C-alpha cells in the first residue's frame, strides 16, 4: 500500500510477498525509541501518525519504521518474531507525519492500538530494531460524505420502479401502544406519543446515524398485488398507521442514511425524514446526502396540479424510514394485523453482509 506526505512513502504489509518476509529481525540495540506518538487526520480508513525521535548515536542509522496496528478488542501480543510471518506494517524512514491508509485492515468506527519501532536494515537483510514505543489508542471515523455518496449510488442502481402508497406504519407489541412501561423507553409517561430513540447498530458499520441519530422507525412498503401494507411484520401484531402527508410534505427534508443486506437477497435502504429546521435536520444536514423529495429513486412526495400530494416508494428494496420528531398517536390509528410476526425478518442490530458486492463499497464495512 502507498501513502504520501512530503516525500515518497512506501508502506506495506510485511507478509510473504514483501521484500522483508524472508528477512530476520535482529536483536534490540541502541536505536532510539519513538516518543510522543501522535495520531491525526483520522478518517474511516486512514490516519496520519507522527512521533519524536530523541537524539542518540543510533538516530542516523534508522532506515525503516515498524508499526504495530491492532484492533483494541484483540490485544494479543504479536510483535515481530524471528521466522514467524508478522502481521505488521513496515515503512521506509521518511519525513513525518506519514499516512496509513487501507480499507482491507482499517474499519470505520473501530478502536485500535498502535505502537512504533525504529529499525535499521543490515547488509545481510536482517533488521536491528529499537524497543517498542508506548501504545496509543484511537478510533476510526464514520463514513465521510464521499463514502456515503458511493453507497447511495450503489443503492440507486437497484432501486427499481416506483409504487404508490398513502400511509406510513409502525408495528409493535400491544403494550407499546396501550400502556406506559419501562420496557418501552421510546414512549412518554402519558402513553400518547411515540418519542425518538437512538438508532441501533444495524446496517453498515460506518454509517454516521448508528448509535447517534434519534428517531421513530416507520415502514411504507406495500404489497405489489394489493397496493397496501403487508399483513405480516417482524416487530409485533399491532400497527400504528398514519397518513403519509403528516410526516412527509413540503416542509420535510429527506436524507440517505444507509444501504445494506443481512446475508439474504433482500436489500434495505434507510432514509431519514426530518422537518426543516428541526434538531434532526441539523444533525443530518452536515453528515448525510440530501435527496430531492420529489425526484429520487426511493421515496417521493409530489405536488399535483390541484395542490394535493402524492407519494411513491421503490419496489425493489425494503425501505426503513426514520422520522426524527415525536409522533402523537392521535394523528393515526392502531389496529391488530391479521398476519404473523416474522421474527426472522427483524433488522434490530442486524449485521451487514461484508461479502455482498451489491451493497459494499471499498472501505471498511
């Protein structure tokens, strides 16, 4: 892998295919130990690293740096050892800071530990090394706007044709709608409003809405043959139903939040509906791609010639809609559905399939 900061920098895994695979690691000698390790410019799949090298008689002998990068949850000792295949990074000694970049070993929103050695390559191919530096911890970032737009383009490619709909709906257990309970923290004490709750960690690991955005989840998908919501649900036998224009109108901004699958042929798109000027709108406007409410591939609100609004959703992906504000139950109806509770289709804390070529991009999953 390569990175550049000022001069040329070559950075690669020290694996069988690299120039160092057959080289030995010599004894620790008087090479200076890196101090004051600093991590900066962190993204979802890269970071910059720099450190101080104290003056010593071995400083001018430094030819390489060894970088020990590990996920924090796997802090197993795995330093360079003679005749073992190391899983570290080696970089030629160049002006600092240097950029470490690579989606094949850096994942978004993941805690890592890093430490550094200085090394001097010997004429026989072996390395003399310093002791390891102190261990520094850091966490990679969410997907950037560039990554989210790449994910959006992949979702648009399979969105398919649009179908009309008239209502948003939300399924839960009976108790959720009919009594205040500590089990349902997204309800207020009077049991008359559905309050926003923090989105779980389902979907793409790098999505900036997971564990951060607060909202109320709704569906709007309809059955092809009836044009109505399906009678089955993975979330409960009771359904709150509300006219689409109450949540989605000319005062609502639409944002793309995620695109994923769960080891099945079904794909999910998460959209966020945020009233203009709301706290949810402020959260999304700096983090998520905004969609044209009347002309996008997933969910549309169009004004007809008589001033009324019409609505349509994509047919070929399952939409999960997050509305960022409280919703009063008096604005809709609650009824029991006739179908079954299909628990296997629940997406609560569902993990994205990292091998799917349809919904993954070239950064950590």
